[in-house]
C-alpha cells in the first residue's frame, strides 16, 4: 500500500521536525492539561447548581467532554495542520506554493489531508480517551458489546463529518483566498462541548442539520449512555457520507479554479 | 510628550485597521462564542425558575453585558507587542520621537473601534432575540463607569507587562495560556462569580482576572453591593497599581537589554 507507506514517512518527517523544538513539548503538555482542567471544572461548576439538565447528569456530560477532547485531538494530530498548510494563513493557496504539490504523482486530496502531523497531540488524545474511560466508569452501568460497537461507529462518523467540513472549508479558500473559514468553524465547534439539548430550539436545529456538531459529540455520548436509537445511528452514517461526498466535490471543484500566484 | 504626533499615529493606525475589517470581525466573533455558549447553558439551566437569584432573562443580560465588556477591555497587546519585539519591529518604534506606548495605544483604540462596529449591532440583535431582563440598581450606573475604566486599564497594563516578557524569552506563551485559562474560570465567563463554589470564588476575589472583565457587569447588575462593592474597588485599584508598577519595571529593564534580530 503506497498510501500507508507515505503516511508512515509523513509521520517520521514530522517527528524529526518536532524534535528541533524541544521547549514546545512542555508548553504543549501545559496546554493539554489546562484545557482538560478548565473543561472538567466548567462541568463541575454547572452541576454544583443543578442536579440534571435536560436529562443529562454529570457523568454523561463528562463522557461527552471525552468525545469532544478525543475528536479535537485527532483533528489537531493531522487533519488540522495538513489542511492549514494548504488553506490557512500563508498557506499554499495564498502563497502559490500549491504548484509544487500539484505536480507530485500522488492524489492531491490525500496529500492535503495527511501531510503534516503533530505527534505531540497524541498526549491530548490520551487525555481525551482517559476522560472517556473515567466517565464510563462513573456511569455505573456496564456496557454491552453492542453499545461499544455502535459508539465506535458513530464516533467514526463524527470524525468523518469533522474532516469533511474542514475539507470543504479548505476548498472554499480557492474562491476567497485570505478568508479564514476554519476560524468560523472553530467558533461553532466549541459548542460541541455540551449536548445540543442545552441550547435553544433554533440553535439546536442549526447544530444538527447545518453544521452538525451535534452528530459529532452528542450522538456518540448517547451511544455510551446506552440510549442511542437505531435511527440516530443510521442517520449519523448517512450525514457523514453526504458530507464527505459534498466536501470532496467542493474541494475538487475549487482545485480546478486554482490559478497559482506569484510574487 | 508629543501629543500631536501621537494623535496622527492613532488616526493612521485606525485607518489601516479598517482595511482588515473582515479579519477583525472574525476575531471578534470567535471571542464572543465562549460567553455565548455559557449564556445558553445557564439560561437553559435556569429554565422557568432561577439559580442564585438569576432568572433566564437575568443570565441573558449578564452574559450580553459580559460580551460587551470583554470586547472593550480585551488585551490585544498580549500578542501584538510580543510579536513586534520578537520580529525586531521595536527598532522603528524606539527611534521615533514618541514613546512606544503611543503605538500600542493607537492600535488599542483602532482595534476597539473596529471590533465595536461588529459587536454592538450583533449584541443588539441577540438582545432582541433572547429578551434579557436587566434591572439596574439605583446608583449602580455611577459605579459602573469607573469600574469599567479601571477594568480596561488593568487588563491593558497587565497584558502589556506580560507581553514585554518577550524581551527575555522568545516564548512567553506558556504564561499567556495559563492566564487565558484563569480568565476563563475566574473572570465570570464559565459562570457568574457568585455562583462559583467557595474555594474557586475566594480565588476569583483575590486574583486580578475578575476585575478585568466581570466586575463592572456585577456592579451594574447589583450583584455586589455595600461592603463587597468597596472591597471590590479596593482590589481592582490595588491590582491596577501592581500592573502599572510591573509594566514600568519590566519596560525599563527590557529596553535596556533589547537587541533586535533579523532585518
């Protein structure tokens, strides 16, 4: 498999690059711990005041926080930095360096999605999974194999949707270079920290159907709590496939518009 | 001090910032989101009843005011001054017959005006949609103005002295990350300070972060009254004095050992 070999190479190169910035390690440890601490404390403060909120208890929202941190870590591990190198501030579309990427004998979408890795984010991933395990232990009911399986499926669907949205936004940069679409998305993604049920009705609709952050975190957390309907599972898979197809189309159409840039 | 030159600089900076409005609107939108999330979460939690004396409409009013105050006092010097020092841009500023603080002040004013062009209409729209309930205690308006002005000055000088640490270490980022987390937890963002659990509330009262953002809002909404009000003002003034002294000391020591790199 050429693509797997390439990914291995990309990771190796990223590790070499990272080794040059050793003090970054501690800053990244500190950042990960701060984000975790602030996230957990925010939930504890909220549930000091209320017992349950729209059917969610503290362990339930903690599981959701675990899903949120895990998805965020996976994004920061490779999807984010790879697409950022293409479409971010001073990215290749902006500077015209995309020429060199286009002439490589590999699929452009693959290169754009897997090229740059941040191995330090494995720590964030470990913390996110840790929160998940602790939350599940706190829930106090044992998970069946079916629960775990459906959790993994909807989590994968969530990751696909996250990837698709970021890819689509990277594609939009071809129309409007310089507009930082991912910043706009980041704002909405932060809302995925809480179950969609915590938001007013109109926002809930937006977060389910327009920018489906609900599908990314609320549904996987429901799977862990054991109240996931088969309909939710199917629709989350369906949404993932639709988003992936749409995003690929946007990206490839945008790519065709690319007319380079020079200084 | 050369005030005419200072004014010309302020005007020039303002005009140049206006050219980047979409970028700054995006930034301002990103800063609005965390308080907005907690606005929704707490007003859902309050439901038909009230939490700690705040009803749903009370939480809406509190967080909308917090968004405005946060935007007005936001310390953009955190990142701009640090970068100017790191990339050697301080050379130019030091050679001018103007104190470099004019440069900072001019981007401060320019920035705040541009952000407000975006934030005030948006907050007004949200207020129409979400129906806040604001009862301003008699005399609270008079206390609000000095609290707000001191909050701005405190956050400005606090951010400035932290940013000046860039004279010594290329990365004061770890400190800034820590400060962001403390601001999130202690400055009334995650919850109004009066709803924080005992230990954290005590910390919020003693540390400077609350006095940069949420204190003016608490004053206006009558959440701090009588003795607590005067104690709050005392803490705020005390921290402001500390911040100004730290700024003066760090500035003097930093400029002396500043050596530019790059060209």
